[in-house]
C-alpha cells in the first residue's frame, strides 16, 4: 500500500497493512509562511515520514479594528479567494504540493467558524477575552454577530472548495465552541453548528474528505454527534476532555478515529524513543487496526525533535 492508499483504507474501514499515522505542529512564526513556510513543511514531512501530510494555516482572517459592541461586527466584510490572506494560503499550498511526497495523503488546515471569527480581534483583546466577548454579544444582540459569522463561513467554504481543486485529499477542520464554559448547548446549536456544517458540507460537495478536530478542554462531545454524516475522521483531546477513543467510536459510529497520544505531556515529550515506540504499539494493540489512525490530541510542541515523530511512524509499521 502507498501512504495514501493506507489512509483511504483506514477511512473506509478496510484492512490495512499497518495503522497509518499523522501528526502536525505550528512552525516558528518566522518560518511559518512564504518560502520559509514551504520549506518548513517539506522538511517536517521528510524527517517524520508519516502517512498524512497536513498543511498548516497561519494565514488568518485579518484584523478589522475594534469590536466592542455587537454592532461592531458589521465591520467584518465579505471574504473571497482574492483576499490577500487567502491568496497567501493558496500559493503556499500549491508550492508544497508541487514538491511533497505524492504518495502521501494530504490535508489542508481550515479553521472553523469559531476560530476564524476569533482571529480578526484576538491580538487586540486576548484569547479568553474574545471568547467571553462572543458570549456577551450574542446574548445582547446576536443579529450582527450571526451575519458576520455567515460572511466568514462563506469565505471558508470557498477555501474548502479551492483546497480540493488544488489537489488536497481533504480538510482538517479545527472546530471550537464545544466547551461547556462558554456557549450553552442551545447557543452552540444556533451560532456555531450551522456554520460548521455549512463549511463541512461545502468540502464534501467538492469531493473532499473531512477530518473533524474538536479542540480545547471541557468539551461537550455530544454537541458534535450530529456532525457525523459530514465527517470521515474524528480527532479530539482525549486527555484534555477525558473522553476515550472507545467512547468516540460509540459517539461517531462508522467514522474513523484519529488519536491516542497526549500531544504535550506524558511519553510524547518525556519518554525515551524506546518508550515512545512501545506506547505507540500498545495503543494500536489496545484499540485495534480497524478504522484507526494513530495521532495526537492536537498539535505537538513546536520544538519537539522530529525523530520522535518518526519513531512513532516506524513503530506503527512494526506491529
């Protein structure tokens, strides 16, 4: 099997020669974009030799000025592939795909509606303040907020479709909003879920394969249960959320699970290479090889030695 064939078999629930692997990290800011970003990705792929190559996305929705009232969300414009941050991501994706391992399964990172709405104002107010601002504004006057989310979602739909046109196999959809300490279940269902599903549907209709990543602590995983028909692979913070791989398999029946390793603690960062390989084999033995991709809860530490990731890929091939 090629790497791509192996990942596709895992997604379809078919027999694999060995469990495929996929990991990612944020590159240092000065090496994340442009030509340096291209080379950072290619070097990471070469040294780690995992089955999945995931193109990161640091080309974020740009600053729009102060947003202090619900009405200020009217400052959020409509977006298209002609916006500079979109063009930069598209160009980097093209150049990486031109030089990357053609046998690998490829994903493009696409920030979900919650994250994409954070990006224009996070630098001004800070992450926690922005998350709380969302909640305050939708409770005061949700109309302009929802209209802004719609404009952002429309832009992300275009990016999802473009990713497929460029030759990526699918998207890695980074979802936020499921944390219980921000939105209520009812608020999530109204202000996050419809836009998440709109973007995931656009990717599906373009022929893309959807990896759903549910991020952060204190998640109500049940909020994502209805996403199952729109996704092919699910990945979440098993250790952050205390929601096991086995529980995920039940919540998302028929969908491939990706994960197994804590991303910034435990054996991933503290164990020897031998201990890391042993843990990777133990996870595969415990979960099984069917409909499973070995990965981590989220992005790995930027400074992690690449040999540690390669050791995991090698361990998967030995079992």
